[in-house]
C-alpha cells in the first residue's frame, strides 16, 4: 500500500518500511543460514499445511512487533496490526504499521470527508516531510533494536524463518 503526501510524494508502508533497517541483520542471518543449511536443511515445513504455516508466520510477526514495541523509545513507533479496509476500498486486509501511520491515515480520511462534504480543502496537520522524517527515525529505531537487543533479534530471526517456510509452501502449491 502507498500513501500520497500533500506535495505529491509517495510513501510506502507495511513490511517494506522496515526492510532497510533489517538488511544488515538479514545479511548476517543469510550467512548463518548457509552454515546451518550445510549441516541440515529444515524440512519440518513440508509436513505442515499452508494454514498452519500462515498461523506460525502471523504469530512470529506478532511476537516480533511485541518485542520491538517493548524496547522502542516512542509510543508513536509502536507497530500495531489491524484488520481494516484498504484505503480507497471496502476490502478488509490485515496491515501492520507504526502508530503514527495509523494516525496519519485517520487524518487523511477526515480531510477527505471534510472536502467531500464542505468543498473546502481542509487542513491536514501532518506534512509529507514530517512523515518522511518519522519514517527515517523509525528505521533507525528498528535497526538499533534488532542489533542491540537479543530478544528482538531472536524474534526477527524466527519471523524470517517462518516467512521463508510459508513462502516455500506457497510456491510448492
């Protein structure tokens, strides 16, 4: 999903927000994974259904966000998962994003409603540049949490493992 800012810039949200923060950890994990794969490849996922693997993936995601939320410095950076309609759609989907992004979406929705009912342009209080700065701080916060707290790093490793297993199962079917 993307959000367009007032000045026309586009901000990507969701799992990709944290990709830049997790890249160093993922590279280290890939090295560790290659060493582990030489010893023995994990095939436990083959005996599980896609539904079981999806549940494990979701649980690992929730555990990671819980560990991350416990150590971050600002409640605005807490990652919250909600099942909500996609912006501009009635279809509901589960999305996980920082609290400040949920607030921004609410603000946009209110502004859109105000514009449609009154015809006036509204007055959004969050600018695109402010949002982009907060996203940069969030990425740095996530990188620091993954590298500085073993419980967050372990939760991230489990998330990566369960995602890989789920992706394997889905590509098999």
